[in-house]
């Protein structure tokens, strides 16, 4: 029984969601359920999981808000475009990367807006120099195909 709990805990901790809110809820729920199961059995696991998911989700949501505040300060035009679901420019992508926004979030915005990029070598170089990850650049390149 304890081995199963440890395996579930390990899997839950190394699995993430697309948002920090989701990841926080998942991690909190897994830790709460595992702790509750170890301490109080089945009922403890259910209560611990619920409490952990709620608190983890609240912590994750605050981090999502923090990313937005940072981006509003650094590049309000990028945030405005995102709010209007407009395609992100290369400058927007660079600003997001420099603002510490995760690759998953950047890729999700590109996907949500169905933006297609036909990047030149100079643009790819500019993205690299701007601190955009190779993963995001590859995703952008693949949208043009």
C-alpha cells in the first residue's frame, strides 16, 4: 500500500499542467492525498487531497497573476494583443521570453491565435539573441509549414 502511495506521489509531482494554477492544484492535491493516506487512511487521503488541491491552486493562480503584472509593466502592448487574441509579433514573443513567461504559455498563445510564422534566418537569429528558447522557435517554425 505504501509503495503505491509513493509511486502516485512521485508521478504527480513530476507531472505538470499548462498553467501554474493547474500545476499548483495537482501538486497540492497529490501531496495532500499522500499525506492524508499515510496519516489517516482512505478518508484522510480524500480530505488531504481536497485541501491540498485548493491551496495549491490558489498559490498557482497568484503566480499566473504575477506573470501578468510583470508583462503589463514590461510590455503593455503585448498584453493588450493577448487580451484581444491577436497574433503575437516576434517582438511580443521576445518580450514574453524576457519576462520569464514559460515556453508552454507562449506556445499556448501562439496556438490559441492560430498564428502562422514564416521566419527568415534573420528573425530566427533575433529570437535566439532575444532569449527565446529553441523549443518556442521550433514551434514557430513548424506553424509555417
